[in-house]
C-alpha cells in the first residue's frame, strides 16, 4: 500500500490536529523525543494472506491493515486531574477517522500498473489504548481492507526473450570441426545456421 495516500487523505478530509499527520519516520522520531503538539501517525500493521484456493494457479486474498496512532495532550492540571478530558476527545477524533477512511477506494493505494484486484473498501477494525502518561494519551485506530491476487497479477508473461536465441550448425567430423574458424560475435537475432562455416566446411572437403 502507499501510505502517503493515506496521510494525504487524512490531512485533506479532516482538520485533525491542524494537518499534523505523519508517517513511520515521524512516529519513530516522536518515540525518541518529546512532542510539542498533538499529532497523528499513519502506520502499516499487518499483511496476512489466506490459503491458496487452487492447486495449479494462484488465487489468494490478502488482508492488509493500517493504523492511525494519535497523541492527545493529557495535562493533569487543576481542571482535569484524571485525564478524562483527553479520553473523551477520542469519540470526536474517531469520527474524523471514519470520515476520512470508511468506504475509501483502496485502488488508489497501489501503483497505477499494479493489477491487484480490490476485494473490499476500507472498513474499521477497532481501537485500543497504547499508553498514557502525564503528557499524552496514545491511542490506535485500526483499519482494514482486502485485495485479491491471481496468477496473472503475480507472474507477468516474459515476451521477446526467445527472439534472442540463435543456432549455429556445423556439419562434419570432430577432426574437421577443429579446423573451422570460430565466430566470436554471433548474430543476436537469428534463427538461421551459420552458412559461412558450412561453406568453409564444403571447401575443405573438396580440397581434400
């Protein structure tokens, strides 16, 4: 999947955190440093395929998941010592997620020349609390969709390589062959025997 499309989708569809939506690289930095503002991160989660349905060809369904992890300020000030205010905001944030992703055409998540077939639109899988401290509440929303792969989408037919095969025929005994000139650079696109060597061989026979 192209995570960039998911990041752009969330930025353009909602006003979540004023467009502060990042990806894998930004999430890694946030784990090692302290955030200055609330932020969302779009990350890949799983890529699971079911069993192949055919014995002589490929027909599988892949379930792909991605997650949006949000970091919500959880300042335990005098008005909110319990941190409930941050948790209560999750309902509105989830509505923004739904607006951005539910029913989204997953065909836009692949390259233009990718022939994988879309089995489903994006649907919601669930959410979970990741961490909470005096600074931030970290929560993960998980989304899922399915794609199909077949023999045609996995193995592209290789065309044109047989045109590079050529044949060089030499008639005569092994002793005769030892005296024949060797052509170093053979024609690349040729299906005909090397007629020059056949003529040379005939001349050697006539002289002998």
